[in-house]
C-alpha cells in the first residue's frame, strides 16, 4: 500500500515510459513480457516536474536575479516560520503504547563508514542524512483511502484508524515543479520539497502539517526499519540473483555459472516460482531491526549499524522498528522538538584525560558501546579475555577425591 | 586611473587542473611546487596520505560524508602518531589483542599494499616467519592499533608488491628486532630498485603478463604451455591509450589542496586549544 502511495509521489513519470504503458493498455497488445516494475509511477498521475525552456521567457538579468532572490527568501521564511511554529507545539517524552505508530523520516543514504566498538570490533555503518524534513500534510483515514487504490482495511486496520502523514525532504527550486505540486507545500507553509514519503500514523502520535522533523526523532540505541528502492541490477544470472552455487570451473564447458537442472522427470514441466535468471533489483524492500549507533545533531546525520536497501544517494523511509524486542518503549511523541533539548551533563572523566572543547567537535550522540575517535587507543586487560568454557580438554580428566 | 585594490594584486591563481597532458603546467611545474610549499602544502600528498583521497568510484563521493569521515580520521590522528610510509617501506605495528597473555602484539613486515580511502583504508604487512609467509592486513584507523613505526622509509619500483607471495622467501624476510633507520629530513624518499626473483611456476597470478617493474625476468620462467598458448601481451596494455584514466580514478588537485587546508585548519585549532603539539600534515621529503 505504501508502495503505491510513494510511487505516486516521489518521482514524476517520464514521458516515453508513460507512452509505452498506454500503448500496451490500448487493447492491441495482449501480452506484456516481464513484470511491471511497480516503482515506476503509473502514467495517469499528473506530472510533478514541469520543464519550462529557458528561452521561452525574455527576462533581463536583473529580473532573473530578483526572481532568484525572492525564491531564496521565500524558502528561508517558510523554514523559519515552521521552526517558530514547532516551538509552541506540545511534545513530550512518554511511554509509547503497543498500538501506537509514530511518524518516520525521509532520509538519504550518503555512504557507508566503518566504526569500532569499545571491544575493538569493527561494525560497518550506513550514513543517512536527514535533509530538512517537514510534515507536508496530514490526512484523515476516511479521506485518504477513498482517494487511493488501496482498500478500507489499510486505513482501518486492527491497530485502529490510521492517518496518512506525508513528509517532505530536501528543499528545491520551486520553478522546476508544477503548480499543483507546489500548492501542497504552500498550504502547509513549508518550502517546496524534492522528495515525499508517506507514513501511517495513529491519532495519538499525530504531528501537525508544517512541523519540522529532526534527526533526534530517533534515539541512539533505538532500532529502526528502513524502506526503499533496491539497486537496479538489470538482467542477472542465477548465481548473483539467487545465490546459486554454479557449476565446476574445470571439466565442464560453457556451464560454469548456469543454474543446472530445473525440474524432475515425472511431469515434464517447470514449476512456477522456479528460481531462474532474470531482472534483479529495482524493488521496494524493507529491512527491519537496524540499530542506531550514532547521531550527528549538527549535520542531521544518522549512523545505522548494517546496510539498507538501495544505492548511495537513494531516498529511504526510516520508521520505528515494530519487532517485539526491538520496539521503542518510550520516546518523543509525536516527534522531537527543540523544547525537548536538554543540556548534557558533563560525564565523569579521569582528570588526566584530555578533554577536547565542545566548540571544536560536532554535537553528537554516541551509543555507549561505540568507540569515540577522540579517546586514546583501546588497551585490553585480563578481564577482557575470552573465558574458557568448561574444562581444559587438553588435560586428562582426573576424578576428584572426596576427603 | 583605475588601480585595483591591494587584495586583488596578491591573489594567487588557486585553480589547478590535474590533467597531466596540460602543457602549461608541465612547463611551470617547478615554480608551482615551490608556491605550494610556501602555503605549507605537500606536493606528494596523494602518496603520503592515500587515505585522504576521494573514492575512485564517483558514486561514493559525497561532500558531507567525506567531511564527517575526515573529522573522525583527524581525531584519531591526534591520538596516535601515524608516520609516513609507502608500499615497500618496512613497518612495525603494535596492536592490542585481548586474547594474548601480554595483551599486545607487534608485527614487523614490508608494506605490500595500501588500499581504499577514508576510514576504510587498509595496509598489508608481509614477513616470513619460520619459513612461512605471513601477511597481516591492518585497518589504519582501527583503535586497537597502539603504535605504528616506520623502520625503514623507502619506496619500491611498484605501488603494489603482491608478487612477493610468489617470490623467493628471502625477499620478504625481515628481522623482528630490526633497528629503525632514520630518514634525513628534507631529502627525497629513496627508491629501492631491487628486482625480485620469483619461484618456479605455478604462481598465484600470471605475473609474466602483468606490467610490474620489480620482477626479474618472468617470461623465461613461464611454463612452455603458457608460452605456446599466450601472446606476450600485458594485461592492462590498453590502459596507456586511455587519456583520462588518471582523471577518472584519482582525486583532483583542487580536492587535494582543499583537504590539506582543512587538515591545517584542524591542526591550528587543536594547537590553539593547547591540546597537543602533534603535527598531522607533514612530509619527510619536503621538511623545512
């Protein structure tokens, strides 16, 4: 369901692709080979981007500069307004009930970095950037499901009625977009956004339209769910697509990477769903249970342990993890706001340890098990060594003599 | 008469292009190097600091990610002295290991590889211990590393000495109790023009068709079967026709200058705060 919502919003349909689909639906072609990739937006949706040729208007340089200036100031004003507005909203860190669903963030994957734990183990982290997230609209369950392709059961599920909250990320030049697309941002009083994502939220955790979202919406140590579009690998063989073993290097010819047998002797056919070479990737995938190990508040960057779907530069939806053990027990509801900001207490450090002044460092939150690069090299003691479990098997077993 | 402001007069052209075939740059090479040195920049920066370069994969270059990564790397370099070393230098690494009795381990060997950028940067040391070749791969920014020492600062003919695995063991045998040899500051890094003798084939890789300069005559040693079957064509022979190969895979001069100024800024801040006297950006060859 989210898939259809997202695809309707994220990117505009390209003209040639839309043409092909319409042609296929016109009735002359009975068969469409391959799967329809549902991430490609459906052709009947209105376009989002509007291309106005540069030379269609005869603007002087002065007018152009003025126009740029106005756009820049409008963006700034909208951001400032939303920020002031968020000062007045009611937010609190409370226990989150099991049935409650908070809003998520629309983030961009900017790379992968290794980090080390205090035990000296390396963990590979994904770096996610939260770029100017604002709530664009909040739609009641009744109104959103009637206007969408999904049924009533999604809006009124067993957890209760679900509101649809649209979140926008990344400010962009409004002149690139159509009026209909820009209007939704004007209504919410936020700058024009490049990317949109939708979340299903319960009424008790409902943000209001125009509310800015911060990286601190999530806490360090919390587990999250990342949803996004996987890398489009194109047509791939069985070894890459399904992890099949292939065939021997030697003593075989022209079948080193082939999949081998595809069926049995009995009924001479291939069973549906047989794993075979084909198109790999460009699918909407979710990975859950990723731990947040570090958050950079200044740069609005989240470090997540493990990997997320998609290539670097792709946009993802980040939500609270719903697994029972990894669920968020208490946190800011509906979202984090500057009123929740607390002055961090100075942690007790041994006097000989050199403390780097705070103004030289980023304002960051670390997981307690993560190594900080400002601290000296790790030195182990006997307490860290792995304890032998059970008896020493290299020595003979000797019965204890009771005295 | 219009006279430009004094600020404009002393402004240096800061825009360099890394295209090697650019004739104007080749002519003024010596002049430009000195100008860089005045600004405290190191001409051989990409060789000394391969970890501060951009990723050769263009998709992975992201200014924000690089900034965060660089911050971590510099913080680490404030806590541990990472000396200058090259592929071919003899390096000793002392690292903590919780499962050893002494809780630390020192390994000495020749650096045969330096790969990857940023926090991912790795180097491999090779030595022969009890007639068995041992290669240890270290993450440069692993916090369990306590000390890195360069015992002998020199370069070899190649920037990758992977062929030592198939060379005779004497080429990769180094004494663990080797005395460090001081490099006189300000002199160029010596290049050890030693050519190694390989063992008899079969080898792990086809060295006879690779373009390594540090291998002594591979073709005569290649088995007759290979000689019959294959032409004497090098593996990446076509690469010499790729005119922009350097531009595609290496970072640009502008980026190098930018990173160096960032490193200088970081150093200056830390020195001003009285935290350390350690210098991060330094070069043995261009020491003043």
